[in-house]
């Protein structure tokens, strides 16, 4: 299935949920509203036949006050590839978990929760995975500060601004 | 709640349920975990009922460091991910950047990357075979495999000056051309190495103790392997013929002739046998690359300060351990906005709780060994 066909089918079914969609480097990429992420993932897996979740990563778009979860989905039986991005508001980053569809999403979602503070509803075991359980804050958020960071050499930000987050 | 308290609470709950079952810690300092990994295992007598992995002991926030470094500066950090296959980590990262920025690679660099990548695959599989033999009490195999691995490390030292953390690849090609006579050294190594493979077989494949120890243990069904997105020898051991070098070729892998070995039942034996046969195939690829390698430059003319156009990319390569993916989000500046590494062993390890239950605790070592984890890559 080509990238155009994939996009067409998703547009036909979930037209109102899609914010942007395009084909880049032969891959379908689209941004959706977050409340339908599970249904769209199930459609991609069961009806389009892309059954392999390569990667799930969170992105903190602090400038737009949004969090994003990017699913890279492909198949072991056909060449189709898709990058699906779901946006949620930054102060209430909650999505539905896709663990019922893919077992691999379990650890990826735990990692996104651990490092970015994105919460996944219906996740069977949502707790920190890489950091200690008593860690405060989510380091991959763009506004996370720690005095141990080595600033980027030609960065504009002043080094040594220490703001330790006090809430989890 | 701290880890210790949580653990105690779990133990209490479990002992109340049944006097037969108990929770046992395997690790974090267990020798068979090849690093620091803690497996909390529920035992019913000698039989494993449940397994909860705890990792992160070597977490160093690789991705946060990446967000605060220029694209070129990240290359040395990728060495430290899978330190047994550093060349492949370099390659995966550089390839992602090249695809993102649209940088073409000189022909000679493509060939050298394949050649070095396959030598790295042999070295990585050798260390796996050796330490797996050590896990199962086969010490001679360990010594023999390390002998040949040492020769590959010498070859890499000759090109890069380093033995493990090479930082040899650059965005746009390679840091240096190989020294004069190096390709002849590779040929000489292959001459020595090819007769060694049957010798390993005499110690492992043909060994009845080895066979009985790992056949029928730690079975991973193809359905579970796909659901847990396993890749590399773990996926192929379950009988799925999927190799990115063939199915989604990167570099110039589409020019080489090689087979993809697969298993049938998805047990530890199949994962061992797939890796063992992959060494044969890597030798084939190296031999083909040696005959076809053209002269020319090894580094494309690239700017000193690299900027990627706005956009994102998920780029993947077939590392010795499976699908090594880099998800890079670029915002047009000289450092990535978000940089995520999809580590193959992190994902393969997540299938361990599916593989272990129902087998003896002694088999847990063999099953864990067959996943071929590198904890620096799992923890990132």
C-alpha cells in the first residue's frame, strides 16, 4: 500500500480528526486530535494491516503549549510506513494507551510517562521505567532545569540558572 | 514509595496468597545479566511464574544530552549506546541525519560502511556467542570467540585508533580512509576466521549438552514477537523472515547477495542458530565488498555547522541486535529538537516477561542470554 493510499483511507474514515497530513520521503505523516488516537491506531493496525509498532516517542512542544506522541508504524508484510502524531494540551497531557493493540507500547509509554510526564489511560502498569521511583520532574520537558546540565557552547541561555521543580 | 518498600509489599502480598510461591531478585549484580539489570522473578519451587524487569541503573539521559548538542557532537555519545557494536550506532545516527538533511555519500564510503558494519556484526555475534557459552558453562567457547573478536578489534583500531568507542563515521561519510594495506589485512582475517566457524560448531552446535540445554526453552511465538515489536535474531528466531538489509535496504545493501537465516520454533536454540548462521552471511558480504570496493573520497563536502530543515524522520538500520531506529525532530536550528533512540534490546527485553514463565529458573539464564541485551543501550 502506498503512502497516498494510506492517507486517503484514513482521511475517508477520520477526516474531521486530522489536523495536517502529507507524504514525505515516501512516508505518510499526519497529525491528529488526541481523543481519537486509539481508534485511529486500531484502524491502522486492523484494517490497513500495518501491524508493527516501531517506535513511540513523546515530544514537548513548549512554544505551542502542547505535548505530542509520535507513533512510527509499519508492517512486516508490506512496504507501507506511517508516522502518526497526536497532540494533547501541555497542562493536561492524557492519551488513551495503545497497549491493547501492541505489547511493545507498554514500555514505550512508560518511558514517555517517565521522561515527559505524558499519562496514558488504561495502561496496565504506568510507572517510571528508567529513572528512580522517587525522582521529581520529567527531564525531557523543555523547561526542566538541573544544575548538572552542561549548557550548549554557543547557546543564548545563561548558564547556571537553576530551577529545581518541586512537584512531580 | 521506595523500591525496597514496594518490593517488601509485593513479597507480603504474595506470601499471603500461597506459601509455595516466592519472589526472588535476580540481579542487579547477577553475572548473567551482563551489566546491571534486576529481574524480580516469582518462583513456584523451581518454576518461573512471573518476571518483572527493573532497569535504568545506567540511565544517563542520552536523549536530553542529544537535544543540547549540535548534530555532529552527538556522534561520540552514540558509541556509548551499544558499546559492542559502536560502528553500527554511528551508522544509524549518521544515516538518520543524512536522510534528514539530504546529504549523498561517496561510493567508497558506502562500501567501507558495509564492510566495517559486517565486521562489527561478526565481532558482536562473537562476543554474544562467547558470553552465552559462559552463561551455560562452556568456558572454552568464550576464549575462542574472544580470540577472533580481538583480531577484529585490532582491525578497527587500525582505522580509527579506538578499540570500542570508534566515533569513526561522520555525517556525509567516514572520518578517514582506511590505511594502506588494511583491506589485505581484512582478507587475511577472513582466511583465518572461516575455518574457525566449524570449530565453534564442534563446541556448541554439535555438542549434545548444548543442544539439550537450549532446545525447547524460552519459546516466543511469532504473534508475540510481532506484538512486542521484537527485531533482529529474536524476531527471526521465531520464524519471521524480516531483515531491514533485505526488506528495507539502506546504504548499498541491495547490491549484495546474502541469505536471511530464520528459525522454526522460536526457542533459545533458534535464536542461537540464527546468530551463528548470520556470521557466515556476514563473511559473504565482506568478501563481496572487498572485491567491489572503488577508490575515491570517503567524506562528502558538508558544512561545518549543520542545520537540518524543519521536519521529523524515523530512520532505522539492522544492527546486530535488531532494528536500531533514530527518531529525530528538527526545528531548523543546529541541534535536534527531539532525539529518540529506539534501542533494539530495550524493545526485545520487553518480551522477556512473555518468554520466561513456565520454565525452570536455571533456564532463565539461557533465555536472558539469548535475547542478547546490552544494558547501556536499554538504559540510554
